[in-house]
């Protein structure tokens, strides 16, 4: 089947198989332009011309896990570690609310210093500010923790599966299993979280077919959000000498995900922005509709380095948001004013 026909069928609701998704990911030239155009149209159908700006508080860089690609891995003894106090996190959330944010993402390494009770307190206090959706991104935790935090008012949870290839997953995550990651994702969905997952592009040993399977996994899981970004090597990891993932394949994966998992919120990931070039801007023309901005004080930002990045001049939360709004407008985009809840969920209401 020609790419044009395949894309038309998928837009009409057809569920492609892995061979077909791989074929889309291998497209070049006019075929690729057509895929990008179709992904942009689907995005506009569901999200209009808007982009959601989410605020992310990276509140701890302690982590018990040993992910081979991540600068925060427990084995990186060079890294100075930090933890924000619960009240410090809540203060940042208040400033973000005043600056116009509608969603706060609370992200950390897998740090059990933040007990179920501590995170419950943070959630309840942030919800008491009023008008803020909370996304948790704190990794694999006990079912009871997930349940309690949902009851406390957490709205969403991000837990990337990183790769659905079990062999590759095992080689990158010696501390954990793919089965447990999937179990956590299923529990989060059962508990009623708007659930996000995602994966990396260009992991050493990853094939295009693996990426096709990653996209189909997102679809099977019926994710509400998906983060897709390039692998970027970090000096404090075993993969320091591996080449970075490509911007082009990341954009292809983003576009094909938009074609298939039509309603998911898709960010132009920080990693894509870090690699530079037109990557981030292009992402908004091939299906992305979300961008995340860091909110924690700069003294912590420099220490939350999953992969190396540039932090630029220090600015206030309000200034950074205003600058991002200007940037999006300069691209012809509008800034969304609502919380940006799951479109699948809203469709069901
Ligand atoms: S990716 Fe997450 S869980 Fe893995 S080492 Fe980094 S912070 Fe920890």
C-alpha cells in the first residue's frame, strides 16, 4: 500500500500493524511531508492552534534507580544531590499559579524520602491553591501510594515505558523489569489517573521496528499523554560515548504517534529542544501541542541533569512564561487557557 493510502486509512480509524508503522517511520521526501501534514491536521482538529504550557517542578535529584542513560542514576557519585522541602515546593506552585500556569508537574528521581504522606501533603496543599491540575512523575511506587495520591487530588501521572523491547529494557534498567513498569501503568489507569507514557529515540541497540512497537504500545494503553524525545548521552553514565538520537526520527515518531494515538497530548520535549536546530519548532507543526517549563529555583535546575543542557540567564517564573508565550505567538500558535485535561476523557463526558 502507498504511504498516501495508508495515512488516509489511519486517519479514518484503521489500526495499523507493526509492519505498516515501520513503513511510515521509514518514509522520506514527499511521503514524509504528507505524514507531517496529516499529523498537523489531526492535531489541529483536536487541539486547534493552541499549545499548553505546563510548569514542572523537579523537586529531588536523588534516585534509587540505575537507568543506564540517566545522569541522576544512583551510581553517579559525582552529582551533588538536593531535595526541596515540601513547603518550598508548594511556594513554587503558588508562584506558578500567579504567573498563569494551570498544570504543575511534580517530578523527581525515585526518592523514597518523599513518603506517601509527604507527597499527600504536597498534593493537598497545591490543590488548595485552587485551579491547578497536578501531574505526578515520581516513578514506580506501591499501589497504595498511587491510590492515596489519587484520592488526595492528583489528576495525572507520567511514567515513560522508555522501550517496549524487553531485551533492551533489561539492558538499560538493571534494577527493574519491563513487566513491573507495565503493571504500574495499568494500575495508574485503573485508579483513574490521566496517564502518560513515552519512550526515547536512538537508544543504543534500538531499531526502527522497536520504535514502531513503542508507538503501538502507547495506542494499546490508550495513553492520555506521551513524551517522545531523543536519547542524549550524559558524561555520568555508561552510555557517555554513544551517539545521540536523531531529531528527524524523533519528529517522525511524534507525527506517526499523532496519526495513530490521535487525542494524546504530545509535548515538544526538552530533549528535542536541547539538541537544537529547528527540532522544537518543527515539533509543533507535526503534532506536538504541549511544552513544559522548569519552575524550581536555578540552584536546583543545574543539578537535575538527566542529560546535559543549557539553562541560560536566570529569570523569574513569570518572565519565563511570558517569554515562552511570545515565542509560541511568533510561531503563529495560541497559548491554551484551559487546564488541558485528557481529550479522551472529555470526549467520554
Ligand atoms: S530516568 Fe528516572 S528513574 Fe531512571 S535514573 Fe533517571 S531519575 Fe532515576
